[in-house]
């Protein structure tokens, strides 16, 4: 099935299609949990990461709070406490359980949460099928938003459980092994980057409103770019290993000031999930611990690590508009996204090598790893959030975060688009984020 | 069944009796977990409290590490990582997983841990049955210690899960409701304390070695006591409510200096599990939230709260030897201990009112609530810990803690004895601890 | 004397002029300390703020490290430990005393530091006077940078001692009272903002290199702006009071997410130096506590407070380029800068009201208060820091900070220029920062 | 001059004598500050240590608050804020400036504080000279307490400034060098301890009230001691070095559990003021950094370090009553106390070697170093604090601290007596505390 959510807007009048898309996305979330134990789904390994159980419930609460409560006749909440427990950050809705304490809630149990999901899925489906035209016109865009929201949490389920399991010395496996792939014989030398040139100028960026997009992708805007170059492929594990071997983690001149503070405070010496033993380098993945694939894109980098690498390589990270321009004009095919329905049956939840694209083309701009940019996550000119609690979705986070572009192997297929803006603080490591080098407009320090 | 562990020493030659006691205590631990969900057993609500799952595994590790490893022919560990994960604090054994991070371990699962229990219980039982006389002479005292150790963790399972569930706004119930009791019509007025007088002198205290005791209960020692008086019954919830209503939490003159710091830092205004609503005072218990029983002993007090209460009441807390003397010479029957096999079938895990004893007698000195003393937890003259890792059991904690006496309603029946010394830091609230007033040897400040 | 440093570049060949500018700026720093006690100069009130004594020494170290050490024949350090103690953040130079611990150093004493200043000033002056042409060509730009660096620290001396003294319940006065001013009778109502319109387009911004500028002001660059409007005057204390009185500090919908976290963690209810008593609102200033001047620009706001105010007012904060464009095309005269030589003799170190400018003009764009922008502090296209340790001046701080524009009443006269980019984290309150409202390009949420 | 304070009680009727003692002790405090700079006196290096300036003011406040305010006709406070700023911990008196923030107060300046001292000294002296008999009867015991209080703070001035200066890499000198001493040629081998035996029994301890004593030294009480032995001299630096060289800091089995946590958290590898360089071991002292004197008593040990040493040496630390008994029955002369009037003129503020005493005698039991005991700092039977705010002097600190006995080289001469109980938490290193070994009543683990 291809991209149900992305096309929903055009399909709004086809309720059968909507029910199918809704059911399939809801089911996809549950597939991700299918191979986990109740104990796995209950733990919270750090304040930024939530228990699987919480994600399962919160995505359900979204439909209950913003659709059922507003449109269901004779609405009654599934459980009187769930609004308090599963509200994430909507101050307009009311008080909520503190985020760092989500791992303290053993009840509702996983079974309770699955019961909650089943009930809200059923009630929402009934509403889709039975609501009048006037209600449906109001419901449909919220439903569409709710499905994209659920897909975002599918990615977070993956990143959060990966982090949690990575701390366990037993090195548990979240998902069964994927089907093997033919290897790609790229040359991992950093002095062999294929650069693709772009002419600068005044361009338009952002969403034009025909298809679904989050509020932060618009309004459509202009921005001036100087001439620049992008690497044809993302930085690989092999590239990053050269940085480590050259003492990159020990040279403060390569790091931003707060990046260096971060590196010292963490005693960081390598990417989050890398491990070193007598057998060489390996990497913790959702499929268990595996030998480090040097040809695959480096992942789970903080922006601090990514930027230090770029400085070491005599280059820089790109801006978000440079990546958007390249995606629209020179993209050579997508890397892999997540298929929740394939997980456990050979599907993959880890980045694979990006083949070198045709000359003048840029590869791996979508899927694979999110790419850090130097662009602060900020409002586009004329941006204002929607009214009401739903307006708390994106705008209030426009502070001290960076924009990431491109999607990752944990981003559900059909969720991404070229104008998509992901955002995390520069210290975040637990997202599947890497880097593509850029250079220009003028010669850099040698 | 009466006090299996307490009598074990005398029964060491009766292997059938030992197997029966061993099986019954191991089974008792599992009964406590029978009504909990896997998610309940996985969470750690604060660094001092461990997941149920961890207790289930750690008590098992004790037998594996100190008995099977030393005495089982062809010993192989049940799982190579468990020694690292389930060692509590034995530096002599090796490194271990950090205590505050026990709640991060979703694996081994509860089912895995029960498998571990089953295997070690079986292997230990076989060793009991089959070991030669020489081995048995070495095994028996460690086994005896291991059973007392397991009983201690039965109490901690109760206190730790109580704390964890208490944080959940859903107010879950750990254990089914107990059978109701006839009420006790004590007069809760604090000006009506029945005081029991004791003549001072030079006394001997501590364990003499005939029955099982922990190393910290000996060697038997002398101590001089002045004349003193003890209240015939513990401080009740009704008594403590009068302290609250009189502004006890707001008057720094009643508190120790670091007690007042603690009270301010916590913004404490009442005992840990008390709750106030339009319906009056209630209390969170292992049987769910229940109306506050004013005739029952106040429980889950920190020593700071207990001592502030005593100062407010114009009295003081007793020393550990005053309580030991009273227990040996003037005790009027036990309060209730925990019967793990009755939990879930009408058994009780919450203190009940103590009837006023006969004149000259002191009631409730055993079971009910642990009683805070002003005695620092310290070594008796001539104390030295056993050799080896097992010597890390008690002695190394003799710092910045207070001794508590008497046992509680969460202490398994058969585990306690009059020389028993429990110990916790004065700020600890999550243990089932209360207070008995003392006074003397001379008039106090009015 | 007008703007010695700003013109230095043109005067580089006039060594007498340079000696005079150097002497005057060095002396200005010392004038700021003239009314302080040694104890004042020793304290560090928070990690971000340094003792006066440290600033006095660090600015001296800059000349010793980057000029004397490189160019003085037979150089010997004034004191062998000072390089370690007074290096601020130059990793390329070597290790350094931890920033949060600067207040632990009672030695060198203030007298020692003044001796250090005198010696380095003298030695540097001699080098200016006596160096050959070739050396002078290398020395001059570093000297120019060192003087701008010293002027920056003049501002920090003021902001840091203001913060430190503000914590003292005695409310000490740093500087003698300034000469009184005629009052300005602006109307403080927020519904009476005079808006000035600007047409968008593609513009060039940044320094062109003819005059002195910091590296972060270049290279000169292009940026596209949409149409926008700016308020003719900054937000006043009276304006901000209306926000407070309307419950602005209690409405999470007005705040950025991490701004709301900040506000809750600090229990913030008003700007940093405001105080409320039975006599109404007052403000702690470097001239002591004074009644709040409602017509003066609101100062010592965090960006979080500034942005919440803007949202409440139905507007937004400007970008840095909007302010630069307005400064270059529509500025109606400067507000006041700092004259270090006048401090203590009637000079002022606190913002005064900005008169409403002529129609179509924008007032108070320079001096008065720094103005928060929504622009992340980031590199201009093609930016690269200078080689060597001196390259650590600006670039490595381009992370998680916002750009401020315009200078303040604590910025030394002659230091500022329209391309000047100041930068602080959004939570910073102790800088003299306020806000100018902006709106456009399209109608905002009502 | 001999012990003015100790004899005051007998001299209460001799007002001239009292004025002389009062003046001399007040002056002694000021002598300790005579060689410090204002900057030295302003800094606070950790929450537990106060600025010299604060001690100078707080001891003055004590006389103002408890004597002048109560007895001076037409009393007016010297400064309205000083009661708030210089109250240490007397909740009964009112609110106070937070202890960890004492270093933030640059005002009042040192000069202001000396003015405060002068005024209160003068006013108090006038009150001593002129008060009627009835007032004098009430004033005299408070004055006596105030002088002992001031002497306590003389010791704290020394320990706190020592700690503060020790952090400065310049290694400043607080006091001029003392006159040299003849060396003592003790044998530093630990296997050569001279043990002194004591017979156990029931003894009386504590103050009987004839001479001045703090409330915590009484009421006089009985305690039973078993037979025990004490080392004839304290543990020396040479002894402690053997412990270090034997890996004492790396063996958890030697440490209390929270001692080991402390040692790990601090990465402690040696006593607080020891330093190691190519030139061997040295020690930071109030007279600057000096080579480590291996024959001198080890000082500035935490109780954790002291107890680990004792365990390593196959012995234990004594109880407070063992030391009191030895002091009363077998003491062979005092070690050195502090003479504030000699500081700066050859006087010594650092421990010197203790000569081996005559057989059966114990040396160095008074002066030199405080000796850690295993006795928790707790109330004697029948203890109750005085009424009113002055009752907050000692009793409210009876929690989580240990008793130390014997006085140190920083304890002012005339301040100490055999029943004196000093108290600090076991982690405290910055007091001049060491250890004397004890053993018995029975053989310890080998």
C-alpha cells in the first residue's frame, strides 16, 4: 500500500478509503509493539523518551480528545484519568502527568492500553462512517492530522525503545532480523566525496497547501541562497571512524563551545550506539548488536558530533533550504523508509548503504537518516499556529532546536514530503540522525 | 505454620523439615507477586526502592551465589549476566548494575525471573537433600541466612510496590481487601497516655547465639539505663492528626535542624500516604485507598516527623535498649505480622489498632509498625563482620542510620525476634515505621 | 571624545592617536571600578557572571597573551599563573580555571590586578610607540580587536556587578546618581503603537570591511525580506506592566514551550530587577533602587518574556535583518550609550525614555536597550573564523543563542555599529535587553 | 595568659576581669583576620564554610541580639539588616540570609564589619561595667556563652579560610610562618603501636556544672564500658601514607558503604590537603604549602577515611567515652592549642608531632587534632535544651553527625575541657580532625 496519509486530502470524500487508511495506520502502530514484552513497553529510560505503552495510549487519546469528544454524540471518556495521563503537552487541554515520570505508571497495563486502542479505533471508525457531511468536513482534517501524528509516534516508538533496550547489558532484540541485502561497495575514503553544485538565487520554499503538511512547513516563502555544493551521499560510518581515529573527539577546536561542554560532560568518544571490543566495532540496533557497516550512513549523531565532523572534513553542514532545493531539483531516488507491517517479517529498521547516484544527482535525500542542518527551527514569515489547543502542535517548540530534513529508516513510508521539517535540540542522539556535507559559497579555512 | 526460620537452627539435622521451610518461604515470596502485573513488577519509583522483579531475582541470586556456586558439583550459572544484574551491594563478589537503574531493565522479563526462581529453588532443594554431612554443615547456616534474607526482601517487596503504586493517580490496589476486624475503641486523646515505668540499671542486651540472629545483634553486651517510662501503645493516626492541626509541620522549634531542612525541601505537610479531600482524611494502602483509621498506629513516618511529634508531645523517642528491655520484661502480646500465604485471601498488610494492655504492660511492641529509636545504628562492643563477601551484610551500613525495633505488619511472621535491629536513614518514609513515646530520666522542658 | 575605536582602522598610521585611544579605553574600564569596594569586585553571583576583578584581569591578559607574548622582545609573563587564571575560553591557548569558580579566587587581590593592568598597559604602550613597521602591521589589528574586546567587558562589568549587587538585601549602589532628565510624556497605552512600514525585497546585510567589525558580522550577504512593520519605539515598562496585570505570566499559551518551563522553574512573575512594595513598583539599578519609570524601555527581559509579551500584544519580535534594514534606512537618532568616564560624575547607566520619532522614522534603534530578535545566532554564508586561538572569539558560540541588535545604555559609546550582532541564550535576563514589536508579512492570529 | 573563658564562672563578680577577658577574646578574633585581605574575607568556598567577614559579624550579632537587645537601655540595632544577614540558624529569632549564599554579600564591607565589631564591643563593655547586679546576674552567663561561641568561630575562621585558600592555584598563605620546632624522632611504623589498656566498668561521664560547659555535655550520666585499649599516640601522616601505598583507597572492603560512595563520588585518593609532585608529598597549610611531616598527626581526614584506615590497621576508632575516660585518668600532657594573639608573630596553626608518652599514659589527647569517634552525636539521658532561641545552640543538630573529642591546634587555648563534644558529619574533611586507634573488647577479624 502506498502512502495512505499523503494522499488523504484528495481522498477525503471516499470514506471507505479513509477507514482503510485509518485502520491500517492504527494497526501499523500495534505491529511495532507485537514483538515487545509488557515490561519493555513500560520502561522510560530518560526524560526525553517515553514508554511504548505511553505512545500507544497517547496517539489514541489524540483521537479521543480532538475528535470523539467534539463530535461523538453522548461522548463519555473511556477512562476518566486517561486525559490527564496521556496528554503530552497541550496546555490548552488541561493539566497532565509529568513527562519524566511516564515510566512510573504501571497502570493502565499494556492490556488496558490495547483495550483503549481498540475502543477508540472502533468508535472513531464508526464516526467516520456515520457522521453527516457538515461534521465530516470538520472531522476530516483533524483525522488527517491525527494519522500523521500517529506516524510520528511510530518513529518515536522505535527510537525510544531502541534507547531503552540499548542500556540493558543483555542487549535485547526489539525486532526480528531483516532480510539480508546485497552489499554496496562504495569507497569510504573521505577525500573522495562527489560534490554536486547548485546555483544560488531567490527561491520559493515550503508547502503550498495542496497536500497535507504541518503548520510549520508554511506559509510558502522566499529565501535567497548563495551558490553551494552538497555531497552526493551522506557521511558513512567509515567516514566517521576516520574522524574518531584522527582524534576528533579530543580536539576542542573542532567543536562548538557548548558541543565541547556536552562532549566533556558525557565523556563521549563515539556515536551513541557504537561499541568496541576485541572483535572490532559493532553497533546496537533494533535487530540486536551487529558488526558496524562502514558503508552505511552514520546514524544517531548529535548535531555537535555532526558539526565537529564537518569542520574536521573541511566542510560544513547544509542549511534546510539547501536540502530542500536539492530534494526538489536533483534527487536520485529515496532511501528506505519504515514499513511497520513488515517489521518482524523481514522488514528493516536500520539504515543501509546509499549507492552513489548518477553525476549531478544527490542520493539518499529521503529515508535512511535524518540530516542535521545548521538552520534553527524557526517560524516562516507570516506563520501563525492554528487556534485552540491543536495550535500547540509545532509553534511553541521554535526555540533552541535545529531543523532536520529528509526522513529516516524509522519514518513510516508515506509520512514524509520534501518540505517536512523535523526538529530536535543539538544534543539529541537517540534520533536516527546523520549528516550530509556541504560547502560554499566561498572557500573555507584550510 | 509457626516461625519456620526462627527454629531452623534447632532443626538443622532434619533435612525434610529444612526442605519444607525453604519451599514454604520461597513460595511465600511468589505469593506476594501473584496479584501484580508484569508492568507493576518492572517499575522503580525511586533509587531506594527496587522493582518487585529485582527482589524476586536478587533473593534467588543469593542462593545461587553463596550456595550453588560453592557447593554444587559442576556448577554453571543460570544466566551469565545475572550475577552482574542481581548482586545488590556485595563488593567482594564483583561489579554490579547500578541500584538507581534497576527500573531500566525490562529483560529478563518477569517470566524469565520466575524461571530463574524455579531452577534455583529446585537445584538448592536437591543440594539440601543430597549433600554429604560435611557440606551440609557448611551449607546449613548460609541457607538459614538466605531464608532470613528472603524474608527481609518479602517486606521490601511490600514497601517498594506500595511506594510505586502510591504515585499512580489511578490508585491501584496491590493486594485484595483483608477480612474486616472488630474496631477498637481506644481514646485517641494525647493527654491520656498510659505510661509504664521501668527501673534503670545495668543490663545485658543482644543475641546470645542459641537461635538464629544477624551479626549486628551481637555480641551480647552490657548497657546502663536510667529510669524511664514508655507509652503503653504506639502513637496513633488520631494523635498525629492533632499534631498536624496544631501546626506541627510549621514550627521549626519542634524539628531537628536537618529534619526542618527535609520538611522544607519536601514541602511535607502530612505523612507520606495520607491524603485529604472533601471527604476528609484517607490513606493509601496496599489494599487501595481507605479512610484514615484514627485508632491505628501512625505509619510511614520519617524519623524527623516522629521526633518532631515527640517534642510537640513533651516527650521523646525511646532508645533501642529501652525497647528491648520492655519487650523482654513487659510485653503484652504481639501485634500482627505478615502472612505471605494469606495475602490475596483475606490477609492483611496494613497496621491495625493496638488494644490498651493490662496495667504495667506495654502493647504492640512486635508487629504493627517498626518503632523509630534515637539510637544510631552502630556496632556492639566487640562486633566484627564475618569473613568474605557475606560479611558485607550489615556492618558496612553502620553510618548515618537509626535503629528501629519491633517489626511491622509487613515483616513476615517468624522473622522477627526481640534483639532484631532494623535500620534506615532518618528521612526514610516508605518503610512501615511509627513511634512510641518515652520519657525520663528527668523532667523535660515544659 | 567621539568613538575612538570605531575609527581606529583609518588612524592606524597615527601612533599617537592609537596610544591615546588605547589609554583612554583602558582608563575607562578602571573608572567603572572606581566606586566599587574590593569585596564587590571579588564576588561571582552566578556562573554566567564574572567578578569585576576577573574582567579587569582578563582584558589585560588578552593584550599580554596575543600582543606582548608575540611581539615583545624578551617577553616574560607578569605572573606565571595569570595565563591559567584569566584565559576565558580559548582552548587553543591552554587549560584554564573553571568559569563558575572565578569567585573563589581571592588572590590575586584587586590591588594585584591593578598592578597587572598598569604593567601591561605600560608595556603595550611602549610596544605601540616603538615597534617597527612590519610588527606594527601585525600588531595593529589585534590591538584594535583587543580594544573592542575591552569595551565588551566594560558592558559585562556593568551587567555582572548589577546582578551581584541586586541580590544583596541592603540594595547597594554601584554608581553615584546620574543627573536628572526632563521627563518624556509618551502615552504608555499599548493600543497606541506607531507602526512604521517597510517594503520587502532582496537586500545586502553585514559588514563590508572598511571599518572595524567582528568576524561574525560578515561576510556581507544577501537576504530576502517580506514586507513588515516595526514599532516606532521599544516596549516600555508601562506596556509590560499591562501584560503582567493581564495575567501574562500565568497563561502558558503565550509562551514558548521551554519558556514556560523556564517561567515555572523560576516562579517568574516580573522582570528580573522589578520589585513590588506598598509604595508600588520600583526597579533595582546601578544607581540604587528607584521608582519604575513607565515611559522608559522595559529592560532585563529574557527572550522568553519578550516573546510572550509580543504574542500577548498580537505581534511578534523582529528578525535581525529587519532591525538592520530599519537602522540603515529609517533611524531617527540614537538613544544613550555608556560613557565610562562620566560614571560617578553624573553619567547614566540605565535606560531613559525614547521620544516618539518623526512619522516614518524608528526611534531608539541604537543604545538604550539591546533588542531581542527571533534570529538564531548563526554564521553568515561563507563565514569562517580566523586561524589560531583568536578564531575562538565568536564562531564557536553559534549554537542555541539568539541575536540581539542595537546596543544598550551599558554599551560604551563608539563600540556599536549597525551590523553589530550581540548574542545570548533566550533565558538570559541579566543583560540590558528589551524588545521592539514587529508585524507582518501577513495578518496574525487574533 | 591562661584560659580566660574557662575560669570565668568563678570570676563573675570581678567585672574588671570579665571586661579584660571579653576584650582579649574579641581582639583575638581580629588578630586572625589581620593578615588577610578584604577579598579573602569575602569569599565562600563551599556551603559549609563561611566567609571570614561573616564570622566577624555573626559573633558580634550574638552579643547584640542576646545581650544588648535584651539589656541595653534605649537599644537600637547597629544596622537594621544585620539581624537578617548575620543570624546563623536561630529560627526563634526570625528569618535569615541563606547559608550557602553568604559569599554573595559584598556589603557590608570588611571595614563596615569592623565598625560593627568596634561598636558592639564598646557597647557591651559599657553594659558589663555599668549594669546593676540583677541585670548582671542575667547577662553574665550569656556573655560567658557568647565568648565560648566566639572562640568556636575563631576555629571556624581558620578552617574555613584554609579551605578557601587551598582551592587557589597560587597557594596563598594565610598566616606568617611559625617558629621552627625541634623534630621528634618517632618511629612511624604501624606495627609499633604502643597500646594502653583500660579496665571496663560503669563510669560517670559529662559535665557536673561547676565550670562552664555547653548544654550538650550534660547532664552528667553513667555509661558502661568494656575493657579496651587505646594507641598512645594519634595516627600519623606516615602511618596514613602506608595505608595509601597499600591501596587503601581502592579496596571497598575497608570502607563503610556510604564512605565508599563518598570516596567514589569525590575520586578521593588522599587526605584533603595533601599534594603529590615530583618532589614528593606536601601539604597545604595555613602557613602555605609545606613538605608533609610524617611524624605529625594525620589531619583533615573525613570519618570515612579515618574508619577505613582503622579497619585496614586491624583496629577500630574509639567511642567518645573511651576517650573521655582516658583523658581523665591517663593523659600525659596537652598537644598545642591555638593562640590567636601569637598568629602572625611566630604562632602555629598546624599540628606538630606528639611525643611518645610515658608507659601507661596516652599522649596528645588534647589539642593537635580532633579525634573522630564512632559515637553518634546524641543527647545524654535527661538532656533538654534551654528555653528560647538560645536553646537552638546544640540540640537540634543531634542527627547524622559524629562526636569528635580532644580539640585541635586550631581550637583556642582555654576553650576546651575533657567533656567537650564537637560534632560533624562523617564526610567533613575541612575540620582539623584525625584519628586514634582503639581495640577490644575482644579480638577483631584478622
